[in-house]
């Protein structure tokens, strides 16, 4: 029921975006260096979405450009560990919310 409610549409779109960024990070890790066109083909994302994700990931310091394409940085592994912890906390919160539903 995507976009069915103002209460949930924002979180749904943010989760979708995070999922795309994580998929891109994984693809970059496994194929670095890798360019926009190859990422677009590999992940079946439009090039404009790949460019946007690359820009965000670069701003976060998780990847950097090279002449051959995007490569990961030393900040990637600590970020992934932090994300795992954050998602575990979110999962607990979601479970609590579920118990409150009638």
C-alpha cells in the first residue's frame, strides 16, 4: 500500500532510497572501480538515479571518484556497522509499534 497515507509515505520513500544507496555501495565494493553506465546496467537503475546516489555517497565520504570510476573509502566499513546497529534498533521500534496496533 505504498503512498497510501501521509503518516507512512515519507518513511516508505526514505527506506526505498536507503535500500538503493546500500545496493549501490555493495555493487561498488564488489566491482570497484565502476562507472555510472555500468552501475546502471548492473542494478537496473536509471542513470539519473545512479548519479544522485553517487553524489550522496560521495558527500558522506563513503566513496570517491577515480579516473576509472567510483571506489570505496575507509569510511565504508564503519558506516556499514553503524547502519546494522541502527537498523536493529529500528526493528525493535517497529516490533513495539506492531504490538500497539489493534
